[in-house]
C-alpha cells in the first residue's frame, strides 16, 4: 500500500484562516487597503495632482453644510477690482492728509476697525506710508492668483476649501500620503533596529546583553514625548526624512524587549541545537532558523507602531517640529485649522480628523485581530 501524505498547514496559512473568519478584521483590512490604494494613486500623480490649485473662494464651505455661508464666487483676474468695488464710503477711512485704507471685506472685525480708524485719523492725522505699496501688492495678488486669468472660483466644494481656496478633500488625501508614508517607513526602521538589537542581546547574552539592556533602560527612562522633542531639537531640520529618523530612533525599544525575550527562549530549543550540530553559523541560526519562528512578533509590533507613528507625526507637525512649509500632512492641516476655528471654519479640521480617525481605528482593529490570529494558544 502506498503511504498517504498528510499536508499540515503552516503558521501563516492557519493565521490567514483565522483572520478570514473574523468579519470585523476583514472589514478593517478592506478599509486599510482602500486607504493605501488611494494614497498610492496620489503618490503616482494619478489623482489629486492639482490639489494646490486655488479653485474656490477663501474658506468656501462644504456644499452639504446647511448653515455655512461663503463670499460670492469671483473671477480671479478681477478679484482686486471686486474687492475695491465693495469698499464703498462705509468701509473706507480717509485721514486728514488724504490717506485711504481699504479693509478686507470678509474680515469679521472690519466694522470695528473702521470705527477706530475713523475716530483716530481726524485726531492725529495719521498717514500710512505703505498705503500705495500695499494697494499695488493687493491688486497684483488678485490678478495673478488662482488657476489662471478669467477662472471663476467656486462658492462651495464637497468638503469645503481652506483660506487659499484649495480643495480640502484633495488636500486631505495628499496630507494622508505624507502621514502614512512617515508611519510605515518609521515603523519599519524601528522594528528593524529593535529586532536586530533584540536578536543580538537574546542570542549572545553576557556582555552584549548587558550593554544593550543599559541602552534600553536609558531610552525607556526618559518620557517618550521628551525623547522625541530632544531628538528633533538635535537634528534641527524639518522634513519627512527627519520625522522618520526621529520616530524610528526613539521607537525601537518595544520591539527590542519582545524580540530579546523570544530569542532567549528559542536559542536553547532542539531545532537550534540541531542546526549547531550540523555546523550552521551563529548568524544562520539567528536569522534563518530562529527568526522565522519569532517573525510574527515583529509583524504585530510593526502594525502597532504604524498606528502610533501616524499619531506622533500629527503631534509633531501640530507643534511645529514636523513637515516643512510647502508639504502638507494631517498634522499641518490640524495646525492650520486651530486658527480657522476662531472664524467658524471647521471643515478642514473635520476632514483631517475624520480621515486620521478612520485609518487609525481600522489599523488598530486589524492589529488586534492579527495578534490573535498569530497566537497559537488562541482557539477559534
């Protein structure tokens, strides 16, 4: 009789079966993949490549917001003329020497400022020495702004516009590209560094373990926020690469601790001793024999750190240590939105916060399900 070969599914196949049986995890996976697909298309320039075009009036409200109001759409080529037309005798203050100030017609404090100027000018005869220069600059800005001369700016957009007239929806997608790239790359750096140091400490032990544990204790003794700000102050340069280095060089301690414990446990197992008996080198035993059996720990740590680093990038950009001027991210959008809330312009804050909350929540649910699926002790 021929022997019947029974195929036993491996760790990853069993984990996939467990993950597929969890409907909530599959929904979270679909959301994460959808985000990654949109951000990949954005990075390739296939969508939202024109996010910097000024397509709407300043602070154009969302079209679905019933109570939102916006200034009427105007042609960008004649913006300065339209503003000047609105500055009638009621919104113009003239001094004793003939100096004229024209106010922003959308300034909520315009009436109070006009009253103060009207009261002060006859008394002191104040003349603005930059009045003519400012008028020329405003006229030039109005004539040259927007996508081109004669382009009509929209009064509303699906998710509103910022103060420059940029589409908030496109800006949110472009900002997500920066935040997610920072989260993924920084998490890869932190997990790679923590895995390497943890493998060295757990496998070799002795002096190497003592030195690396001392370094680990130094990093964990300092609060994480202070450590991040200290590294940011040392680097003294804004940019995506700087944020990746800040987060990667301060976030390796979690993977290090777990990987070190796994290597301490596995280095005395029979399969490692058998590899030693057949002449396998130390590096081969560490990364060919042991690492595949502890890789699920590194994978779970990677997914956890992605969530944490996306939120950390938002905090750094909000505090001014993040992306430079000209680069948009969810953190920079929230930084801009804090001033817009005073004027009642809430849509940029809402768009960035909802996008970040949706991605972080989906990633967190996927991480929990992945940890359970890779744990052989959990019964499904």
